[in-house]
C-alpha cells in the first residue's frame, strides 16, 4: 500500500475530496449571490451554508472576489456546455428546443434537490477589472453561441434579428426560475411544450399584422427632484446591479450630495422599491391605456409591447431590470415578484380575450405572459443594438421574436 500505486491512489482521493469541497463552496456561494448579490455575499455566510469555518473557505478562495468570479464562471461554463449540446441538433428549431429542454431538466433537478442553482449573472458588470473583463468575455461567448443556434446569418439584417432572438431566448431561460415554482414538477414537461410553442409559432393570430399605435405615457410624478433620482438609480441599477449602484454613485451621477439622496428617500431599499413601483406603474398605465383605445386585443397587446420597448430603447426613463431582485430583502423581493405576476396576468387576460376573437393564436396565455415579461424587462440591455437602426425597426424586430416566433424571417425584411 505504500508503493507508487498507493500514493497515486491517495493523491487521486485527495484531489477528489478537494474538488467536492470546492464544488460545495461554489454552490453555496451561488445561493448567497442569488439571495444577496455578489457584493452582499460574505465568506462567513458561505461557510455557514457548507458547514465549515471561514478559514476553511479561504483555503480554497483567497478573496471574496475570487469566489464570486468562480461562481459566475461556473454559470458561464454550464451555459456553454448546454449550448454546445444544443448546437449538435440539425436545425435552428431543434437547437432551441434542445437548449430549452436542457434548462428545464436542470430546473427539475434543482426542484428535486439533486442539483443546486447556479449564480445568476446580473452582477457581472459590477465586478472589478481584470476579473470583469474575463467574465464579460465569457458572457459575450455565451451570447455568440446562442445566436449561432440559428446558423450563419446571410446578411446584416439577419445578424441583427438573430441577436434579438438570442437575447430573448437567454432572458427567458433566466426568468424561468422566477415563475416556474408556481407549477408542480410533474407539470414541467407541459410548461416546456407550451413555452416552446410560443417560441416556435409566436402569439399573433394568422391574419394579425404589425401596426401598433404608440401609447402616450406621462413619466413624471409631480416631484422632479425625486423623479430624477429614480431615473438615475434605475439606469445605474440596470447596468451595475443593486449592490453595484451605490448611493454615492447615484448621487454623483446627478452631481448632488448623499444628503440630497436621503432628502428624497429614507434608505437604499426604499429607492429600489420606488424604482420598481415606477416601472410597474408605467407598464400598468400602458396596459390600461391600450384597453381604452379599443380595437382587437391583438392590437392592444402589440401596442403595449411596442410602447414599452420604445421606453426601454429610448433610455430616457427605462424600466427597472429584475437584476435588482437579488439584492433585496426576501419579503420585499416576494412583493415585487407578486406585482410582476399581477402585470403578467393582465397580459394573459388580454391574450385570452384575443384567442376568443381569433386575433391571437391559441396559446397558454399564462406561460406566454411570462415570456412577454422577460422580453420587455430585458430590452434595456439591447439599447446599443437598437441604436444601430431606426427605432421603429428595432422595436418591430425585437417584438417579432415572441409575437411572430423565433423562426419567422419576415422580421429581417
């Protein structure tokens, strides 16, 4: 037992134990990041989740930033592995179907306790260089491989269209864990099929055309100072995440003191809640005004989506991304998700009425509504993409991904 073979076996066993402990620490770090954001995560909390002391965690990761980066890299590596698997399928639709299926299988294993969730990527931009550069390069590779699911683009218009589709597909897979827990695990297969149906065929009825009516939205609330804080905070939180957008940074953006911030709001959590309330009020106002304009429910739905996408692409008064959720206290986070679900149910109601009048395809409206929430929520990240073309074209192309499906090339025309 003391010979070379025994030593090699001991070394292999030691390496296996090291990797197992390191993987457990990474999984615990992912949980902490998802609950508290990367900046809010602490070694002590991660150690508690794994049943170790803090010193033991620092044996594997010297700095908290190293641990957060490793957790994010694990997420990126997992996504790349799934995309490589999906890329082996023979057609764009089969590749998207495979990628969605792999994500649903992963979420089913997490629900069963056989796997732990990976770290959400909302805090990537809040990391510091040189780690940030490495992580953002990994994210760009994920995006590139997702776009490649549709194959080589024959021209610039298709490159733009495939980019929009890739973004909507990724954002929908990231949004899934937020609403999938409303279903029993034995319903996951059905949810997957209904979501893929929306991806494949869209929401629009067979005779529906894209001719939305812009909806006039009043973004002011009568207090220009407070409104300015909310808009600056929304933009920074969208870009840097909840923890990355510090009170000091928001105040600096407006060239005012931190004291001015606390004149308008009592605490940073209050700020995020107010930003969410403003965003939800904007979406709700668009939905209500669309209803008052009359016409088919397809026209109401498409006009609402077009208006909200225009808001996101304009960047003047964007809607708050769900990236802020991971930094909020659990109770507040639940309240924000509940408000989001109420808005989704209103989208679902519009679709149900549209199905009855045949202006909208027979879809699972509850599933389709969550897909639309992911679409309009994530559009802020595509503002640079949108700036390379006329605004109306950007809105139509991005909206086409779900309204007409991920495989309808008319949007590139």
